[in-house]
């Protein structure tokens, strides 16, 4: 499958008063049409930064892309003109944010915000845009879309607001949708509904879907592949089934143990001890070694590269084959 969106060796630095933080170090992944990639990691691992770099919306602290490429249908967006990047944002690659309340403008009705995009970017008339906005709200299963159109974001419940946000992100028919912690602010039942909706939209539109999350449980049922991030790097990439059955990196093992699982009934939930490293001061060797229960001398010395294992999983661990075998 030819990738729609390909991140290739992406490097990003934050230049802060306290020094240079390497927030992304050689991050690579791709997503194809109709495919769902989950990007999993603790906060601060570089998940959102990757999304922002893709869309060219890196913000404060002063952030710089220092290497790599972001290819959309083969075109490197990092070297494209700003005008072209603006074109791609929304219409090629769109994004859904965690907090719909702050992503939507509180002073305009939901309908206006959806219609405005269609008028400015698709040249639709006011009437056409409004009619299309009704269709979009209906598509994301918001009841009474015609009435809902004239309400303000604060009049929507959290789940309905996230649906409206998804409708808005789909207004320009993007080929890739990136959802950054789309359900974190919602309660558990609503979380599942929003995941189902994203999955349905992906299927119906044959979109590439990138789900950014810190919660493996939320994405397990909808993702095809999972890329696990730690300290600005991908440490494992596997199909969902393999990751669940036989993770190939000790960090993935630890993440799995911290998720409630039906087949682990009764087992105490472990959380991973220690904190992720400061990106101003990443430990030498394997960045996970201070927290890793399997660490040996070589781990604090030599940085493991992401490498393909026989079974097709990718792991950045000196002992990946042993980890996979459950040794
Ligand atoms: Fe743990 Fe060493 Fe593997 Fe890093 S390389 S994950 S420290 S065993
Ligand atoms: Mg984030």
C-alpha cells in the first residue's frame, strides 16, 4: 500500500532558556488509505509535536525542524511553500484536538464555524454552506442538526462537542485525519462512542487515521498498527495483534501491564516506576534504561536503533528478540 502520509526521520528541537531539547529524534512512520495507526506514549514523549510538525503549526517554545521529511502523497511538506501547506491543512490532512471547547471559537455558533470554512475554502454560497453543515452534523450522528447548527459550543455536551469538532475537521474531505487524544476529556462510555465514530468515518471515506493517545486501551480495538514513543523516539512499531501478544520492547511491556485487560483478570495493575527523562538531558545509551527492568551494562552505553525483527515487528532494544520470546 502506498503511504498517503509518511514521516521520515523527523527531528525537532525546542530552543529554551535552559538549553536545546531534542524533542523528536529520527521519528518515522507512515499511514495509508483506510488504515489506522495509533501513536502511543506518555505525555511529553513527542506525540503531539509530531502532529504539529506535520501540519506546520509548531508553536512555543521556539521549535525548529532540524531534519527529516513529511511526505503527503510523496510531496515533502517541510520544503513546500507556506501557501501549499495551507492548502494541505484541512483539505489534505486535518486534525481533531483533545479539547473541543478550546478548539472551537466560543463566540460563533457551531454552524457558522463549519460553514465559514466551506465558504472561504470551497467557495460555497451561504445557503450551500449551511446545507452542507447540516449534512456534516447529521453524518457524525448529532440529533436535530438543523437546530444544533445555531447553538454555541458551550451549549453542547462534551461528547456532542467532540462530534461537532470531527464534523468540522471533515468539512473539506481530508484524506488523512490526525486525532490528538480525542477522547481524553470524556467519560468512558462517550470515549468508546467517539472512537467508533472515528472508525466509521475512516471506513466510509477510506481515510488514513492517526490516533495519538497515552491510553492503549482506548485504541486497541480500532488501530491496525501501533507506534510506541519514548523520549522523542519510536521504540516499537508493531501490528496491534503482535503488540498485545508479544511486545518487543520493555517499555511496551510495561505499558501493556498498566492497561486493564480482560484476559488478565485479577492481576494487579502495574504502573511504570520513575518518570520519562527531561529532553534537555536524555540519558546516554537507551533512553529507557533508568526505568527498564531488563537493563544490562550495554544499555547505558550503546543506543539501540529501531530494527526489524524476524516476525516483522520493529524494536529499539538490545534484547528485542528475547523480549518477544517472553524470555
Ligand atoms: Fe531495556 Fe536495555 Fe532494551 Fe533499553 S536496550 S529497553 S534498557 S533492555
Ligand atoms: Mg499531547
